[in-house]
C-alpha cells in the first residue's frame, strides 16, 4: 500500500484553475445579451423593486454606457431594449428614456477605469441591513467573496440623481467591488458583467444569511488567512463565468426571448 500523496495547497489551486479553463465552457453572448440576462437573473432572485435599481456597462466608445431604458422592469429586459448614453446621460442609441438615477454610476466609472459593469439594486435583505446601520459581515464560505471587499456608506445622501450623491458613493466604495448603502440597497462594480451579476446575487444571499445568523446568536469571525484564500478562490474568473452561465440557463429555460 502506497503512502498518500500530500502536496502544498497552492498546487491544487493551480490544478483547479487549469481544469476550469479546460472544462467550464461559456457561451459567446454579446454584452447587451449578458446585460439583459443579468436583469432577468436578478428579477428571479428577488431584486426587483419596480423601476428602482440599475444595471450599466461601458460601451465600446470611450465615455459611453449601456443601460436598460427607464420605465422597464428587470423582468422585461431584452438585448434590444437597452439604450446607449454618453457621459452626461444623453441618449445616443436606442429608444426610450435614460434613467436619471444612473448619474452616480458615471462617478464610479470616471474614478475606476478598470470597472466596466455596475449593478445597483434594492433587494429586501440588503435593504433590511441598510435600515439598521449594519455593515455586511463575510464569515461563511459562500460569502467569502466579500471578505475585505465590501464597503459601507453609513449616511443616505438622498435619491442619486445629482453629482453630490455620485461623489459620496464613489468615495465610500473606494477600490472595493461591493458596497452596502445605508437606507438604500447594494451596489457592485467589477471589470466584467458576469462578475457583477454573480456578486449581486450573492450579496443578497449574504445579507439573508447574516440576518438569520444574528437572529439565533453572535456571528463568529473566521480566520483572516482562510477568508482571503476563500475570497480569491470564489472569484476565479472562469468559475464566476460558469456560475453566471448556470444562472442564465435557468432564465433561458423560461424566457428565451431575453436574447432578442
């Protein structure tokens, strides 16, 4: 009987990453198709709040951004009903009204050149945390992607249709991927739309888990080194893309018109 093979854990991280690249294929959807899918995914996950919340992404030309036409709900999004705007929210392409609440997104894009997609929603559990002044606590494997990567804005600046709100929110976000906004909701800002969609799903699940845990006891912190390792593991690019594809498949079984 041979002895068990024991390797450094870093070897398994490399092996896992390589196997993900080989086996986890993802479709070549267009940006607009992925944005529409993101809207439908979040609607199915309970992020719908009538017309509140926005999903945006950088366009091909500098200073341009895609977003859902104002007046439509996330569950109505299709690749064809997105609009393209400039850096002052003036309509460049598509039909419909530009959402005035997207102005604070522009501040994040201007100050974070690597950010290409932003998701902001008012889901119930994130909103509940935001009402009582509690930052998000990342203390579980499934929420580790937010470990040291979720900011908190403690004071609500009012409806984000002006520049003052953009200044406050982008400054509070800093260089993190996510932020909980007091009396408001959540926002994630990432370098691709798939990661923004996945983080938006999981920040609401993290808030729900936190509220459940706090209802029965005190949350125990996790080891910082293990938390950081889990953060990086959960955010492996191909794993995130495959997770997005899974959520998208669930949508497409019910709503194939989303890609039109």
